[in-house]
């Protein structure tokens, strides 16, 4: 572009600055350092000649961060934490993480207790169900046992295959806890005996079973059927 007047006046009018050797001077006014990526602070200043020294802003930022860390460490060191409130890894007691961990632990313990109670209840119900099933089968076979007793009293089961079958049946039922109630000469017990007839007896101080009319049965502590008896009472 053609110009008139001397060259210095033209450069001044064009907004360019030149150094002592006549070379143009370029000022870097960017707010972010292109080398370190740190923000430049006004208090960092510019180097002589108008150029900002590389890393000046980052050095100032590092100094300020170091001061902040030093102050925080000093504050933390000045706080006394009781031993009973201290936790692992230096986490403050009562923090959100510890509260959540305690809540999860309590939930786990409660779930474990519920599972143990559930397992015990299932095992108990299973045992009761099995016992009731056995008792149901035994009750259904009591009339058969009455017929076996009647046949034995009439002499029909003294010998032969039917006598062997009756003995096998009675022995098999004993393995399931079936106990016959047919003893005589014992004290009358209303929980296992049903008195049909009372007769005065000699030398009797308490009510005594003198004769069994129909045998009773029990399984364990459960009475399936009371024995029908004749009771001798004191005269």
C-alpha cells in the first residue's frame, strides 16, 4: 500500500511497535498460557519487553494451591478426634458412607435372622406334617388290629400263615412308634384309660385296672385311642 511521509510515522499510524533493532514487537495478551494450559493472573506480571514468561501463571497457581493445602492440613491437625469415634482409613465418624455401611450391615443381619427363623419354621412344619401323616395311617389300621386281637382270643391265630402275617403287621407298626395299652393291675389313668365298669375290689387302695375290654394305642406322647377297661375301686 503506498504511503506518504517517513516510515516511522507510517508504522506508528499502523499500530505496530518496533524495537531498537527495528524489528516489530508482538505482545501476547492471551489469558490462557498455550504451553501449560494454566490461566494467567494479572499479579503474575509480564517479563521485560512485554512478553509473559512461560509458566509464570502456573507457578503462581501452584503457590496458591500449596498455601491452601497447608492451611487445610494445619486445621485438620489441630482437631482432636476421640478414639471411639475414629474409623478405618481416617473417615470421620458419622459420615454418610459409614451410615450407609451400618444400615446395610443391619439389613444383612436382619435378613440372616429372618432366614434362620424361616428355615427352623419349615423344618418344624415338615416334622409335624410327617408325624401327622404317620398318625393318620396308624389310626386307619386300628380297626384291623382290633380284628387281629379278636381272632387271637378265639384261637384263630394260634398257628398258620395268617398268624405270621398278623405278627409281621404288628412288628412293622411298632417301628413307627405304635405302643399297645393293655396292661392290667396298674393304676387307673384317665388320660389313657376309659372306665366302662367299676367294681369294688379287695385290698385295693387306689383305682386299679382289673380287666382290658379293648386295647388302647399311643404313638410317642400322643394317645391315639384310650383303652376301655374295668376298674377295681376300694371297697
